[in-house]
């Protein structure tokens, strides 16, 4: 399979803080890759590097066969940040329409139906619940049908039922050919990804399927595997 993301020796320091410490990562096209680790592990810095918002101090990043940053490639990427990038005084539909103009087009109705918000399209964002805002953020990220979707902690603060709906939707997108990189610190979401990368202190501790990681650590729980692999790395 071809790679949608290739990172080689990526390093980034903010003052005395080492955010990325020689990250090597390969995400195959058409797969769901879970980047798992605690807060402050480097997940957000890596994702922001992939879209050119952070410039690494060292290493190479290739996204969709282009070396980043590349403005043309950005039009083929969907990016959902941790904090909702929405305009509270605009309606649901107006927010998505704004992103279609920025990204060069898209199917607004399809995106809103995908996240089950078409019936609320005229509602102001300020009137939405937290879960609805999360779904709207996802609609804004996918309206242009990106080849690569980057999701930074998309299920934080989301109730379990909605979390399942979001993951079902992501699996549907992956089945249609979209590559998805999703960061999370929720270990029980891991089984929904095709492959996982365990990240801590800016380093990739290990990667593989859930079964491979459990076998690697000699445990039967992913959380225990993470702690075991972290101790070995230290």
C-alpha cells in the first residue's frame, strides 16, 4: 500500500520542552491510524506539523506524496482541531458554507446529513450542545471530501453514544478510501483503529495492531501495555 503520511526523524523543541523527539511514522493510505498517548505527549504538535502550522526543527514530513508544507496538498486535507473552530453567531449551515469557500467547494447537505445535523442547519451555533458542536466541527472538516482526515482528540467531552456514532462514521469514510489519523488518550477507543502508535514524551514507543502491541508488552490490556512499553523506553 502507498503511504498517506511519512514522517522521518521529526523533532520539535519549544524552549526547554522537547515536543517531538525523532518521530518516525508511516500511515498507509485508506486506513484508520490511532495516535494514543497522554496529554502533552506530542500528538497535537505532530498533527499541526502535518498541516504546516508548526515547522519541525529537523526531519522530513511527506503528506499525500508531497513534502510539507505544500499549499495545494492542504486542499486535500481535513483537519479537526481540539477546540471547535466555529463562529457562534452564524448558523450551522453558514459555518459549513464558509469552509466550502475556503477549501474550494464541497457538498454541504451531504456533510450535515453525515453528522445528523441537516435538520438543525438554520440553528445558530451558540444554541448547540457541546456534542452538536463536535459533530459540526467534523462536518466542516469533511465537507470537501478530503483524502486525508486529521482529528485531534475528537471525542473529548463527548458522551459514549455519540462517540460510537462518530467512530462508525469514521469507519464508513475509511471504507470509502479516506485515510484517517485520529489522536486520543482514551485507550478503549483503540480497537476501532487499524493500527496504533503509542506516543509519550515526543517519542513513538511502539506501533502495530492492538494484538501486536499486547503481544509485544506481554499484557492483555492496552493500558497496561502502554505502561510496560513506556517503562522499557525509559
